């Protein structure tokens, strides 16, 4: 139960103004005095109610102390009772108790035989109040208990292409995401020391990779290739499937039809597919699931696959969580620089990442772009080969938008700039857009609401005059036309040959 004793300051501040309060206070004073006298002189403590039939008092024992339970009194009447106790009874203490197993509450006047006993009662009340509050907090935390348990027990975490999942769990249950990759790796290693990504498994292990037959290593593709007997039990009887792990599944009638159809992206189904892939992969690595003490996290067969995560938007780049944050040169991570990123938004939605990459590569060279990743249907990240190309792209976009000549129409970037609303900026603009308290569903709407427009990088040598800028723009436009026409001639000649 939760015990509560109101301070004397509140009781003294409460004044009896209404006649009804004065009369009620007098009745309670008489009642409490008679009850206390009976206790001290060995008489029979009366339980007669001082008010209406809905109110009652009863002598009980409370924490091994005589107490008078108060039932049916309003909160205002209880305040009057506390005022009476504070003014006339130093050895009587008011206690409000909330039953920890229910929402019911009880009120008591408890007798204490000394100042030390009173102090002990108040301390017990404070301690119990703290314990009950902690229990309520723990109950309200909910799923956080699961995350804490996984962390404290150092359980193996299994995911598929899970870098964003790990980051999301971190931000919701651990704390704000660190500002640097080194800090993120060190903190993840502290909280979740054993993580295995099944996308790493199917790509790095030769046998599993061969089983995929060069198909996509997406979750659904890996599930179909490695666990066809689960998705469609009638499929396949080759040697690979003969070595499969038997997985028993219990599904209710309502979900049965969706299950047979492969309810991908349903809540829980992706986790199930990931678990099936992991079990199948472990079986082919030589794990014996019949052995009761299999320790996946510490097993040498999984060692080279654990704590390595793909960067989901940079194909082939891997973060090795095993590396020390103070020894970053040992990471197997691409030298990823934010300076190499361009953010493009509000382009025609029909364009896909592959088409955007093709347009840019036609303008800057086939190896100019490392990868293009969709943030959503309205925005992409473009990772260039070097940071100089970022500045060149942003300046070229600005030049093309300010020129209405024929080059603009036939230029490879015209597909991206179609409609005249395409925005482009470096990674700093992305941080500015995302740091706003405003939140929109689509990134282009977010950028427009925040007010971020296209921008080029500032000249590191300082600002130039408007006249110089106009002259340089005219010169570059002329050079651009010459270069583009020359390139067109080369392409046409190559086609003729």
C-alpha cells in the first residue's frame, strides 16, 4: 500500500470558514478524543460514525499499530480531519494508502505511542511510497524492459540489413544518437555486444551466396531462396533443403491465409523470416540445434559474421562494430565523407535512383557517382566519388536553371531538373532540414516548410563581385556548350563505328 502523511503546513493553511466545517471539525475532534482515550485507558474503542450513514469508522490494526479506518468521507472532509489532527493530537497521524494491487484507496488515523514511533511510521510511509512509485514507473516503461534485458544478458541480436533498426532502437531506448560514427560504434558495442546481420551472412558465406544464385539479398528473396519449405511447403527437395532446420509454426485460422501467401512486412512476419534465414544459415555452418548449450555469440563459426553491419544506403560499405573507436583505421568501412554527398529533392517522381545516377554520370563521367539512395519518393542522397564533384554539380545545376538556351533542354541533367522545382544542396542543408521542429511526411514538403532552397557551396577563397560572377557564368556556359557539343560528336562517331 502507498502511505501518505500530509504536512502540517498545509493543515495550518486550511481555514474553517463555513459553519458546516466548524461543526464537522468539532464532531471529529470529539470522536478522535474518545477513541484515543479508550485506547490509552483500556476501554472499548467506539466505531460509531460521526456523520451520515454513508460514512463509517472502524478500529483496525495498521502496521502493528492501532488505527481508525475512515470510509465514505469526501476529500474536503479529510482535509478538515487533518486540520483537527494537526491542532489537537500530536500522537495521531493521518495516512492515505493506495492499494498496490488495485486502484482502491484507504484512509487511516494511526496511533503512535512516542515521537520515535511516529518518526518510524512516517519513514515507513515514505519508503513504501517510493517503492510503489518505482513499481508504477517500471510498469509504465513497457517494452523498455525487453531492451534492457537483451542488453544486460548480452544476448545475440539478429537482424537483416539492420543498421537503421539498430539506430532506431538506440534513439528510442538508449539515448540521442551520437554525433560521430566512432561514438555510435562504441556505444552500440557497450549495449549490444553481439549483433549478426543475415544480409552479411548470405553475401559473405560462399555456400549461402551460391544458393542465392546471384539474386537480390533482400529479406524476402533470401527467405524464398533459403527457406522455401517454410514459405511454400510443397517446394523443393534438393540436397540443400534436405539439410534444412525443421521449423514448427503455429498460426490461428484468421491469419492462416495471409501466412500461406507470405504476409511480408506484416508486424512480426519480417522478424520471423529473419529468424528462419538465420537458423537455416547456422545449420549449414555446422550448428547442432539439438545441443542444449549452443552459444551462438561466442562460437567461432559465426565469429567473422558478428558485429558487421551494412550501411543501408551505400552498397558494399560495412561498419565493423568490433573495431575500437580509438583505432578507426582498422575499421572495414569505406572512407565515407559527408562532403561527398548531395541532397536532391522535388525532382519528377517518375525518376528512380538508377535513372538519376545515369543522368549524373552522363554529365560527369561513368565513375563520378558511387551510389544513389532514396530517402523517399521525393528526395535522394547522391554519393559522389569526391567532394569536388559535389561543388561542380551544384554550380552546374544553378547555371542550367539560369539559362533558357538549347543546351538546357538536351543536357543529361534536364530529366532531373524537369518542372523547375528541383532542389539540391550539400549535406549541411539536410541536417538543417531535419533539425527543425517541423515534421512533414514527405521530405520535399519538409524542405519547403523549413524554407531551405537550393544552394551551392561558398567559395573558400572568399566572395566575388556580382560582375565577376556574371562574367564567370557566361564563360562557363560557353565552355559548357562547347564541351557538350564535342561530347555529342564523339558519341555519334562511336555509334557510327
